[in-house]
């Protein structure tokens, strides 16, 4: 016998998670709900590449933002020297694509996207290096109505997902010139309280003082609370835009609180900003964040395009869904096919295909490294699959061209089996599952029946 060399196992990248089959049903439920809610507001999906030129983000998000300063996966393409970045967020790429393809040539566009984002952060609960966002971008709209619509759309999504403990925080950060005046006063104020500023705040004092307002340091809260409020610097137009948003929200009974300290991490935001927050996820409590970004298209050298959008963190929302409970895992299939013997195996394969023709979900028991296993072990699998019926083909059945059908969820378990000739099986099962009624009569092929689960 030759000596076995120990082969080193390869693990996944830190902070980048596998979504395992046990969670797949919940992801599917989330994604389907998102799709139908967004569609109900007329949003169309857009898919942009995961890689973009690095300068798209450094220019779009701002050089002194957290993301650009220290969170981006940037590298040089060894084959041609291109400077590339794994997208840390979706908005920059979508605005780039919209400008490149002149998507708003015939008017404003409502767009949405979903997919992985990448940020080199310290992995912890609710904070990963690859995570997923669903976002919406409404391009070319300038009024407060679209801001309110985006918020209403989120509210509807939470309702449809059964999430109750998410609340809306709202603010206006005004336009650039209003922020400029505020910034001057804010820096002066922080300079007067230098002894309270932590290292992070000291570092940001002149580069991004607005972000200091966002600090989580408890020792700075009192000082930050008394700082000049941006909202007091808003001019008439910004003010009336902000009031417009609030008016629509109130009129539609969407509760919110105004948080004058709410700012966003990217430079491109102006006027309306909002966050959906929960207390159920510890310190990573923001599940969705967004706002208006009227200047981003111009920053990219495109024609001025007012816009508003949001992005939600899928992992955080799924964790909330889990916490809100009662998500039973759905069954794998309607029918599980159990068989013993070579002839039976051939027949069960054919029955499986016929049942799928009729619109059913079917799992055929297939061989593992130890073969197909005993009848008993196959029945255990049938039970675990959650199937409504097991179809059993043993040697007896195979030789008489028949099958045994066992109702796995029958109330009367003493009377839950029936033996039927091969050719009656499909009709019988379809009948049982649809209660003999829900057949699609518009279908050309009388044998092809659409099952509504
Ligand atoms: P935070 O303050 O939590 O760092 P952020 O301001 O960086 O959030 P955004 O860039 O606005 O977040 O992204 C929108 C949403 O995406 C967040 O509200 C959050 O739900 C989610 N999100 C952001 N970063 C991560 C991450 N590293 N892991 C998981 N979800 C994230
Ligand atoms: Mg962040």
C-alpha cells in the first residue's frame, strides 16, 4: 500500500458566504416577492457587470468616503493593466450604463437590480465582504413624488415579507451650496470641541465632517447632538421638496421620523435621504438606505439627470425574516419514486418523465456510492422529501406492469395504498393532487395538465 499524502483542504474566502440549499427557499421567496413588488410599480430590471473601472467608484462615490478609502477590492488586470474594482455598490454602475446607452433619451426610467456587492470590511454579523443588495434607481425624475414612491415601495415590500419591526428615518441634506455653508459652521463647531473628537473624527474633520455626525461613539453623542443641523441651512427649494415628500408619506399613512443627523456614506447624495432601520439585528440595524442623487450623472460627464434610489441588504433582511418565524421548508417534490430491481428501475424512470410532462415535481430515487439502497431506506428518503405520494415499483409490480401508490400525508394511514396499472398512474396522481378539478382546459394536449400548487 502506498503512503497517503495528506491533501490540504481549500476553504472559501473570509467574509464571503455560501448560500446553502437549506436557505434556498427563503432566498427564492425573498427574490420572488421583490420581483413582484417592483413590477407592480413599473420598475424594469437592469443587470450590469460586477467589475467596473476603479475610477467609476473613486469619482462617483467620492475619494474620501469609507468605501473608496478602505473597502474596495481593486486590482490591476495582469493581462492588460486595466485598473478594475469589484463593485461595492450598484448605483454608480447603473448610472454609467444609463448614460452609455442613453436610457433616458425618451424620458425618465424606473430601474431595479439585484446581485452581489464587495467590500473589504471586518466580517461580523450583518457585515460581509461579499453581500447582496436589491436596489432601485429612478432616473430623470426631479419631484418629491418619486422619492415618496420609492419609500412606499419599500413599505409594501416589508408588508409582503411579513416584516413588522422596520421603521423609516428621513432627512434632507440639501443641495451642495447649502451643505457648503453648513460645513463651514460644522468644522468651526467641531474645532471648539476637539477634545471630544476620537481619532476617526479627527481624521475626517476637514475631509468629510458631515460623516462625523454619523458616529457610533457614545462619548461623542452629546457633542454631536448639539452640532449645527443641516436642516436649518436648507433654502426654499430644498425645503419645499422635503415637505413635498413628507406630505405624500403622511397622506398615505407611512410613518417616519425625521433624523436630522442622518447622512449617507456616499458623496453623490443630495436633498432626500432615508434609512429603514430595525432594532432586531444588533448594531447592523440598517436594512435599506437611499436618497436623491441629482448630480451623479454630471459627475460622470453625462447630461444632468435628477435621480433617486435605494439599496437594501439582502442578508440583513433574510435574517429579519428568519427572526419573524414561521418559514416552513417547502417539500422537494410532489412524488417520490421508489423501486427495487432492474426492471422496476427502468419503469420508474419512464413514470417520472410522464409525471413531469403533466406538470408535477418528481424525484426519482437514484443510486449513490452504495447502490440504490433497501426498500426501507428509500421510503425514508421519500418521507423526508415531503412528497405527497410515493410511487413504489417492486419486482411484483414490475412483472405485472403496475405500481403501488402510497399517500404519504393521508389522514387514514391504514388505508393509504392503492395498486394501479401502469397506464392509469399519471391520471390518478394528477386527480388526487388537484382534487380532480384544477385542470387547464385551454391546453391543446389533454394529457398535459398544469398543476397550481
Ligand atoms: P453601514 O452603515 O451598515 O456600513 P452603509 O451605509 O455602508 O451601511 P449602504 O452603502 O448604504 O450601506 O448599503 C445599503 C445597505 O446594504 C445597507 O443598509 C446594508 O443593509 C447593506 N450592507 C452594506 N454593507 C454591507 C455589508 N458589508 N454586509 C452586508 N450588508 C451590507
Ligand atoms: Mg458601510
